[in-house]
């Protein structure tokens, strides 16, 4: 694993996490920056697995990654409000 792949993974996690946060209505202040990046990384991994299993193209796989990240943001936001 090279340094470039680590940085590109972090950037992808940030972008996917932020897009996922934008899709969730209501306040998401309970989900901080680090958690947003981690959610983006997990959403990207799960979305990639779904996209490859379903043989989706790159754009649909990206959309699945963002939707998975949005679901994770909603779950963490709801769990932290309790």
C-alpha cells in the first residue's frame, strides 16, 4: 500500500462522508469530522462491494457509496440523540 493510495482513500472518505451528511435531513452535529470520514470510508467499502457484486458501473457504484454513507450518518445521528 503506497502513500498515494492512503491519501486517495482518505479524500474519498471525506467526500463520500460529506455527501452522505448532506443527504441526511436535520441536524447532524452529533456526527463529528473524524466520524464523518470514518463513515465515508466504511460507506465507500460497503458501496464498492455492493457495486462490484451487482456489476454496476463506476457512477452507480459511487451513488451506492454515498447512499450507504447517508444511511450510516442517519444511524449514528439517531443513536447519539438517545
